[in-house]
């Protein structure tokens, strides 16, 4: 690992902010695991959050899980609170990159982005909230560019596998790739699986606020992206997918919005032709459909009213049929879980003119990896940070607010992910 110099004014390459949160604790373990791969602890890092006691507990836990007693003394602790701008500024001044794990980002994200931009630290987060991600681009892109700061959102399971997966599919395709559909399937072991309710809360606030996202998008004043080849047709709200041989629904996360922003960047900055994209998730057989329809109807009804939102937040397990829980998954459940996204692309073979006739070539690729929320997300986040530290020459020339695909398209991020258990392959 080529080492980026820290300096007396910035003693840490990485600071994990929100280290004692549910996802933060696993990011801490992943940094600790990965640092040891480099030459003799060449990476200097610290953890940050509001409570000294909780942060010490997280270090203690990581030291035990990884059998690394030295973590207790080697990793520094910084006290910083989203509600105290001075503490955030002090934290950001000490870091080359801040790994921000404090969500829901719509409530707690902006002060951290602001502190990073103003104090010259790069910012990486794992938000899957389009309103936050696009709001940061609107409000901080030019200021970040002036300061040479990279603000890169959605660097977890949302949306590195999808965004880099589309770029990988295009790279492997011989000719002009015009459209890609992705299908996510999730596997769980004998212990089952669930998702921590932080994600559930983000979804509740996202749906109840969808009006705001639409008005935010109007402010960008973007012209629609050109369509090369035939227009990708939108599938129904629920359909049987021949691609994955099960029922599927549109994917509700940030992937479509992130991929579209990346494609826009590549068109505007590199004059590449845009790829249309549709994202779907497999839901299995008929029993799951019935559950999903019930949960969906309750969700849509309750999310419209504040008393309903409070009920959804208070009883996530009841309203999601056990899919979301306040405790989050156990380590046993995580070990048994995995994800797979298959990408089905079409386009024009090398000798064919995209302006003529229908697409005549297809490609299928896969991105697969471990449990998505708390194993794959920390891997993606940490590899994104290491790529940024060691491959600065391959990043866009100026700072700004970027998607993962926009900032990492010319780097070795995909190779790094392959080595750490998130595998990209052509079928």
C-alpha cells in the first residue's frame, strides 16, 4: 500500500466518525483488519463520536474480535458531535479523509460535509438517501471544487456494487453498451437475517419527503440524457423476472439515482455515451408477495401521517414482518448472508452503428459478495477511502461532490474489491 504522507497538521489518514453506531463499529473492525495488510501499520487512523465510553467499548470489541490487543492503545479517540460545529471542525482539521457513519444523513449529514469542505478533509459516506446525496451536490459542489475536497456519497452497498457494476459491464462489453438492468438477490443462512432499523428510518423519511426530492432535482436544471439505441422499457411494480426466475420489484434504494448521476458526469466530462439503467430486487415466491403487499400497503398508509410514521419507527419488526429490527442482525446471521447482483446489458457490437437498427449484442455480469449491510458496506467504504488515499492521480482533476463511479472510474477500486470479497465477473 503506497503511503500518503500525514502531516503534523493532519495526523490521521482516516477518521471514522460515528464509530460507535451500529454500522460504525463494523467499519472500525474493517479499517483495523485492512490496515494490518499494509506495511507495518503505515496507516494512521482514529475513531470519533460523542461518547468516550462508547468509543472505548468499540475499540475493546474490535481488539477482541480481531485478536489485536494493540488497538486499545494505538488508535486515538476524538470527541466530536454533529450538534457542535467547533468539535466537527477540530476533527476535520486532523483528518485527510473522514469516513462518516452517522445517519440518517438527512438529519445529521450536512454539518459533517460542511465541516469537511471548510476544513479541507475529504468526506466519504454510506448514505442511500438520494435527497441528501443530491442536496449535497447542489449546495457544496462548487465550494468543494475550490478547496480541492472530494465529497463522495453512497460508498457502501448503496451504491458501489451497482454504480461500479454498470461501469464494469460497459468496460467488458465489446462495442457500445446502451442499457443495463440489474437484479439483486439476497441469500441468508440457517439463522435468517435482518437489517438494522436505521435503514428503515431513512426509508420512512425518504418516502414521506418525496415532494422535496422532486423540487430539489428541478433546481439542477439538467437537460435529459440522450438515449442511444432503443429506449429501456420500465417494468411493472411487480413482475416475474426470467432473468432471476423469481418475482421482482423495482429496487427502492439510491442505485438508480446514483448511476444516473455517474452517467451524466461521464457524458459531460469524458463525452462518453450514456447507459440507461433499471434496478430491480428479487422477492422470491408467492408467500413473500403476499407479505410484501401487506407490508407495502401499511407502509404507504402510515408514512403519510406523523402518528403513522411514529408507529412505523417504534415497531419496525411488526410492520416489516421481521425484516428490520432495532437490534440489527447477529454476527451469526451476517456470516450466513450474501448478495448477488446480476447485470443484463445490451448494445451494439463493434461493427454496428448505434444510430442504425436495434441493439444486437448482449452481456451478463455479476457482482457478488458477503452480507450487504454490515460486511460488504464496510469493505466498500474502506476500499474507497484507500483508493482515494493512494491513487490521487487517477481521481477527477478538481474536487467536488461526486458519485463513486464518477470519482473512481479511472482507479483500481474494482480490483481492490475483488481481493476483499466483493467479486465482479462476466458470466
